[in-house]
């Protein structure tokens, strides 16, 4: 499979994972859009759509480019008028649930102050060992 194909497959996996976790409106943006779709949708608003105030960039790269991914996510958020942005990075040799997510510290602080994410019980896929 080509690099573009691998990247798109990871985008689909990330969207499916978020759907299974309760974000049913999440869809992966198609790689190839017709001119009509591009005109109707306007500029790129991220790789995962249907996430409200979020612009999400999805990356499947051999070498992670955190800065580049964040710049792209920020630009897509600006174009979409999104409040928050983040990048999802494939973690080689691991499932999609173990992918890395990067975001600016200022946004993480805003989410934590707002009480997000909700408190999860220890050992419930929260990343906290039981």
C-alpha cells in the first residue's frame, strides 16, 4: 500500500476508534475530494470531522514531526473557526488506542480547568494502572 493509502487507513482507524468510544458523529475526511466538494466545504478543516469545536490532524509518519503537525492543525482550526486543535500520531507497533496526541499546553490547561476529561475509575482504559 502507498504512503497515502497507509495514512488514510490510519485516519479511518482513528475515526472508528472515536466512534466506538461514543463520538458517533466522527468521520474521516476523504483524501480525494471532487472540485464540487472542495467548493462546498471550503478549505481543509482537519482530517477528522464531526467533532464540534475541534480540528484534528491525523499523521502516520515514519518520523514524527510534532511541530509540523501542530502548525497544520492550528492552520486547519483557524480555517474552520475551531476553538481547539490537536494532532493524532500513529505509534508504530501499537493499536490505534495507543496513538499519541499532541496539543498546545494552553489548551490542555483550559480542558483541565473546565473539568475535562471526566474522572474515570482506575483501570478503565484511563491510562492509570489499577
